[in-house]
C-alpha cells in the first residue's frame, strides 16, 4: 500500500491524515452541492484509498440498489418421474413472469406433462454426462448431472443476476423472506448461504460445513463465476462422494469460501409430526421447507398439498412473521400463550418462560428413525402425556384478514386460530382450565417485522373472559421487557 521507505512512513501517514480530514470536509461539502460523491482530485491516490477505507465511501457514483426478486435466478434439479407429484409445490411459491429460473430434468418430459404450463418455471434437459471420464469412476454417476445444475444455469446467460438459488423439486421457498435476507449480504462478494440438517447424524455423515440442497441455498454471482470455471475439474477430484451437495460444498471450500449458515433454510430431516418443530421456529426469517411429502401433513385433517397452500395463505399479507414465535401471559388465569405466527398457538395453564418455550416439543422423529441423543442440532422438550401443567391446549391457523380504517392508516392483520382437539385433562390448578377457549384472534401490525433489530416481538392477552374467543395483540417489546 505504501511504497515508501519505512522511515518516511510516519510522516507520510500524518500528511495523509491532514489531507484526509481536509479532503473529507471538502467531500462533505460536495455531497451537499451535488448528488454525486465527487472526490477532490488533489489528494494522492494512496491517501484516497485509505480515506475511502476509513469512511467507507461508495466507490462508484451510483448507489447500489437493494436486491429485488428479479435479480435472483432459481436453479432447480428435478426428475421427470417425480414431477407429477411435486409440481403442485411450485404453484405455491413460484411467481410466473416474476421469479426467474429453470428446472433441470434428467430427460425429456413425458407427453402427459406437455404442453409445459407458463405458470411453472421453464424446463431444461441436463447435458448428458456419460461423456465425462469421471462418470465411470464415480460411486454414483447420476449425481454429476445434479452438481452441474449450477453450471448449466449460469450458461443460460441471464442478465443482471445477483444470486443463484439452488433447490430441489420438493423445496418450498418463501421468496419475499429470501429476498429480504439476501439484501443483508453484499452480492459482489463471495457468499454461500444456506443451512445444515436438523439432525446431528446427517451433518456428521455429510458435513457440518455443507448447505443441504433440499433446504435450498444461495450463491452470489462472483462465487458462481469462480465455481463454474473449475466445476468439471473439481467433480473429478471427488468421485467418492455420494451426494451432489457434498461435491458442491467441497468445490466451494476449495475456492476458499465458507458456508454462511442461516437458520431459516429447512432441510427437514425430520419425519412424522413436525408440528412441534414448526411451532418453535428459530428466531430467523422462514426461508424454505423441504420433505413436506415425507412428514405428516403440517395441519391436522387436511392433505399435504392443501396444508402447504394453507400455510401460504397465512403468508399472504406478510411473510416476515411467518412461524415467528411470540410469548405472552395472562396474569389472573396464570396462562402462557406461545404463538407461531400463521401456524399454531399453544396455551399452557402455567407460566413457562420463553427460554423454555423456544425449545420445540419433540413431536417428530429423526431421519434415521432411531432416537439416539443427541439427535438434533437444537434442544427439544419431551411431551409429558397426562400432565395438565406441561401439556398445552393446541390451536392451528384457520384464517387471515386485513383490517384497515378508511384511510388505511392504522392497518392491522387479524389471524384466527381454532382448537384442534379437546385436551381431555383436568386443569393444572383449581379453577383455571382453558378448556372453554375454542378460538383465538391475534392482531398484529401490517408492517414487516425487521430482523435487523434482532429482537422478537411481545404480545398482550387482551381478552379471555365471557367468551370462547381469546384475543391477543402482537406489538414491539418495551425496552427491558422480559417474557417470563
Ligand atoms: C407471462 O408472460 C407471457 C408473455 O408476456 C404471457 O404470454 C403469459 O401468459 C404470462 N404468464 C402468466 C402466468 O402470467
Ligand atoms: C447419454 O449418452 C449415452 C451415450 O451416448 C446414451 O447411451 C444415453 O442414453 C444418454 N443418456 C441420456 C439421458 O440421454
Ligand atoms: C385519515 O387520515 C387523516 C390524515 O391523514 C386523519 O386526519 C384522519 O383522522 C384519518 N381518518 C381515519 C378514519 O383514521
Ligand atoms: C386498504 O387496503 C386494502 C388492502 O390492501 C385494500 O383492499 C383497500 O382497497 C384499501 N382501501 C383504501 C380506501 O385505500
Ligand atoms: C379461583 O379459585 C380461587 C381459590 O382457589 C378463588 O379465590 C377465585 O375467586 C376463583 N376464581 C374464579 C374466577 O372462580
């Protein structure tokens, strides 16, 4: 940076400092008189670069705009065989003529899948990989095609792309939350953003440093450029990996880029009833859900696809709060409410602090189907059947509407939750049973929840008397408010 001899360095730094301060003053002046950050050219370029570093000035006249949905390209690998069952998931999140991307198939779609509907992502047929010499050496040659999805997506040559988002044909994305999340990262740098599995064993077997592909992950444009330059050579280094995500994460690691974990990407390596997990989502925006055709339907009494559509209904006005957990209490009744926005509400007939309620009930089973703790990457609570103090009353999301006044100035969203079944237990304490509550209305602001604040929301139980409907209002927490 400073080509001078060491003994000149101090003097030069001092001079640079003075010039920098003078220059910055001038710069501020120019900022006032002009829309563009005109930099005074009297300062030497050495000083200028340190000045830029110190004050983090924009290096180009144009401010970089916030990332929007059209600057993402989705690259999905799928198989023709599974498409019939899985295409309905796309109808829930894909936005025709808004979201960009492709689904890469193993072969030409069969006639029953054609003509290809315009409301689904356009399809491509993956390049035949049998010609690569690694094909014969590879333990599972079929994964080569899947690893190369990113290369083939990049080769499509889309313009103005900031992020490539990879996913499987059974990944459901929450696109607004994804865009909001990616806005927090600099797309001109090297980023590999995704999530590991919920199960310790999956991460142990594959990698703790790998984004699981079913959960989806995002690659910044510069990373993709570097990756595709080396991809075929890299695949040749790893003929012993069984899973495409392993190969890709190895190639990215070899470029010197780490995984940036984000907790809203969900591989869902959990089976059976995942409602306990979804009712205590980590404090991060919900980005994706996967394996929904393997777990039980997420809402009781409705099928898998309708369940996903129902969750998407909850997201209609505001994805930012979806599944976010809010806890509040009713003093006289001694009840605790734990709300997973747009999904479920649990009422406990005793006070339980938020630090405990944020641990999911272990309603689910690990992917391996065998309990052998530590199974999960998070703490859980075990269900204590027949304990009226530990067993909650369970309600699920039913409907949503927007309440606006005449000017739409005090917008609120009201979500209704309905009891899923009677608890059939005596009350936790003498006369404070919540058995009579059958419906809960939750009022929340129509504005988006900002995760930059890094604090969840609080709520008040407004009304639990004289009616079967409880009312709760979600609001910002007060400065030192605690939920306990
Ligand atoms: C998308 O745009 C194309 C061309 O403008 C149009 O033909 C098509 O109907 C649109 N599809 C949807 C689902 O809006
Ligand atoms: C790929 O090419 C090989 C050799 O030409 C051929 O046998 C195979 O059927 C091709 N695979 C596909 C999916 O087209
Ligand atoms: C509508 O907005 C105006 C000012 O913007 C305010 O004075 C008025 O009270 C509002 N009306 C209602 C019904 O909130
Ligand atoms: C208020 O907002 C709702 C929902 O966005 C919209 O349907 C309605 O037309 C708006 N009303 C007025 C008066 O702007
Ligand atoms: C509940 O029971 C307590 C005594 O255990 C009594 O003091 C109180 O008045 C009762 N509340 C109601 C609403 O019945």
